């Protein structure tokens, strides 16, 4: 019977020889240095766990010698109890795992944390505690401005120069009819950027990083010039307002309510004596939190106001809505749609253009010119104190003799209702003519 021959291939012997030569550096020592796909790794045990970590070095004899020396230092630290896994392997995916075994917390390197990655984690934790309006504003700002610019930038690169470049970027942006972002919009974009960055610095304890917003000067908005209506102008304008919406605008100049407060007004917030301002509606979303604490207020109902509300209740009796002011479809009024109506009416009236918000300034100027107390006006408007009233409407204050709205009510009745031969039920033409005492001034 023919005996089989075992043929050994030369290259196999050579490979075995090279392997033995490479492994010789590990002989008689704990742990080992080995090669994988042309790169060198270390292999040892720590905390009763096997640790295999890449070195990033190419598999060469010289590099094996260097890495073996490094591994010997690691083993020496293990022997005397000074080894810290994160210090030796700062980029390992197992840093947090071994830090927990060591009873420590991992301090993340700001070079490794990008804005976009941190935001995902931050948003998951913060969104549940936000209101619907806050969520909408954050999503809009992040999607349109912050993430496109900062998504892939690590926090280690967050400094004053980067923020100045971002500010210049925002100032250069154009949209629509070549319009630039307003100063107010730029300020609002920086709010979530500051919040997220500050939280990242505090959460990771990056005290070595300088606060990147120090010295950043954001643009300041130009003060709007207020332009209240005179009684004569207001009467003329009312002739162009559709009958359905007249009570809304008549109520606006009687109360000075912000549009967002008025479109949110419900019948349950009105009793026989007061109107309670408790919420607002912005972009068709109701907010229980108002602009300031003083914005939550009670406004005494005067006779003209009561007449307007009674007419509005009859107008919307069949709508069965909790809201006072509705559109023709029986739904709460949208400010954008109301603003479109206002634009058309102003154009038809051929009066000098005013913003719809001027109804609020018109109330304040009329009341002060009639002699009402600035304190009463401030409370009715929902201001913190009278400083804004004096600053904005100072030139409309001839005297300080009334505090309850009676002077405003009396002058309105005498100059408008009686002087023009109208009745309180004739709400479409109640505003007659008096001298055009309303000049223009500047407001925040």
C-alpha cells in the first residue's frame, strides 16, 4: 500500500517563522501586542474584562517594540492601582463602560461632540417641558438657521470668532423681495443657540472653554414710530370695515388689547363687571402664558364696551363657539387673515398707513388726552409700570385728574355719540369728529 506524502509549502514555514518572531516580544509577559489587517492592537485584562484596543500603528517590527513598551507601562499602572482607562484610551468606545466600573464619570472631549449630535440628545430631554409655541419657534430656528450652520462643528471650535462669522452670515441672508432678517429676528435666533451651548458647557464641565458669546454685539431694532388715529380718521376708517368685523376693531380701540389677546378672548372670561385677560393666541395656537405677569389682568367693563359685546353676542349667537370674536366660518380669528383684511381696508380708505397694532396705541393716546391717569392706562394695557406709558405717550398727558376711565367714557360720549347724533347701538358710526389732537411719537 502506497504511503501518502506530506508536502510542506515553503511559504507556510516562512509565515510560521515570522509569526513566532513577532510573538517573541510577548513571551513571558502579561498581555500581548498583535496584528489585525495591517494594524497593531493591544490585548490585556482589566476589571475582570478582556480589553482589546487598536493602536492605530502600522504592523511593523519597530512599532511592535514601541507598542509593547506602552503595554508594559499600562500593566505597571495596573499593578500599582494608578491605571485610568480613559486616560490611556481617550477615544475608545468603551470609555463610559470602564469609567462606571472605576466609579468615575467620563469627561467628554469637546472635540468629539458636535453641535448637531448634542442637540438631538438635548431636544429629546427638553421638548416634553416646552409649550407648543416654544416647540414651534425652536424647530423653525434650528431647521432654518442653526443646524445648517453648526450641525457638524464640534464645541471645541465654538469661540467668539465663530459667532461673529455666524452673525455676519445672518446679516447677509436675503429672502422675499431682497429683504434682510430684522434685528429682532436675529436676536431671537441667538436665544436657542445660547441656551443649547450653555447647557453643553455646563453638562460636560468644559470649564477650559471660553464663553463664545462674550463681546458679541447683536443688532438693535429701530424703534417703531407710533401713529395713533384721530377720532375723525377712525370714523372714516370704520366705514370701510365689513360689518362682521366692526365690533372687533371697535373693541380694540376701547380696550387697547394686544391682537393676540383679543383673538383668544372667551365668553367665560367675561362677567358683568370685568373682562379677564388670561390667554393669547399666536398662529392659531392658544397660550396660557402671557407676555408678562402684568399681562394677566382684569379690565373693568364700561358702557360702550358692554354695548359692543352685546352686539357681538347677537352677531355670533348661532355659532356656538367659546370665543368672542370669530371669522365668518365660526372659527377663531386668525391674525394673519385679519391683517390681510386690515391691509385692504387701509388701502381703500386712502388714510396714511398704520399697522393694525396702532389700535392699541390709539386707545392709550385717546385715554391720556382725555385726562385719564397714566396708572390706569398702564394697568389696562398690561404694562409692568407707568414708565412705558410716560416714555411712549408722554405728550398725550394734559393732566392727571381721573383714575377709573370715566373721563375717557365721558369725552367719548360727549364728542362722539351726542355730537354726531348717534346712539350706542349704532356701533358702525359711533366715532364722530373732534379736533385732531393726536400727534406722532416713538415707541418700543
